């Protein structure tokens, strides 16, 4: 059994709001793997992840290790010490799932020869949105957090954000249309891959943050 560690959402957000664990959830479902979710409140993230032996994904400005989700613990594949395999970071998790479970689900998350293409989605969206709002995506949700009120209660700010996102997705749509009629929904044209789950996870986030303004 695989355990997915995710951030607990606000009661108004009935599903996982964070796009990083969300894409891992999509990957697990796509691969047809059974898993359970452990929902963590913010104060519990670091001690819980430390306790299971998860690696930090970055560092605080003062050099301390920074722990965040998603993290998976795979009890079906034990380490040399007889402990569950623990993997941090959505990109690393997706690669692990493809390598460890190559024959599950309909297809691989990373079809042969597409790794460079898949990597293009990893940094751009997060960096541009966090630069725009001067806050991390994690700070902007759950709803009613200080950063959410600061960033999303300003009508002009929301309008600007939607314009940026609409323009970005219009550009993506232009690229997808190059696949030809009937193949313009998925990046690879005929089958889902990891990059599709990255895009959908951010669409989910926008639908949660702005349910009245953003429909898809």
C-alpha cells in the first residue's frame, strides 16, 4: 500500500487544493495504484515527514531543511533496512512510479523520449504566479488565510491574475492545436502523460481559489 501525504484543505475546499500533491494523486490514479491519504495540518508537516524519513525538498533562508508535500511512503517496496520506500517531491515521485510500476495503468507517465518536454512545465507556472502575488502558492490557499485575503480580495488584482492565466492557457491551447483535430486535448496528442496532470492540477487550484470567476 502507498501512503500519500497531502496538506489538509479548508472546509470549503473539499478536495486537495495544493497543485503539487494533486498531480501526484492524478499519477497514482492513472497508474491504477491503491493508496491512502494522510492529511497534514501545516504544523504537523515537518515532524511527520521527519518521522518517516522523508528528505527535505529545499532550504529555509537560514539554511534549515524545508519539508513539504507531496511525499509518498511505499510499503510494497522496502529498503535494505526493511523500511518503506519514501520519496519526496512530485517530479521525483512520478519518476519513481514509472520506474517501480512500469506495467501498471494504461501508459507510462513519461513516454520514451519525452523527459525534456515534461520538464518544461515544472518551473515556469509557479515562478510567474508567485512573482505576481509576492507569495507562495501554499500561502495563497487555503481560503481565509492572510495571504489569500491580501491577494484575492482585491478585485483589480484578481482581474489581472485571470488575464495572465487566460493568456497563458490560450498560448497552451495554440500549442495543443498543433496536434491536429481530435488530438488537441492532451499534450502528447493520443495519451495522457505527466505534463497533462501538471496543467490540470493548476486548473483545479484556480477553480478552488476563484469558483465564481474561473470555470473549466
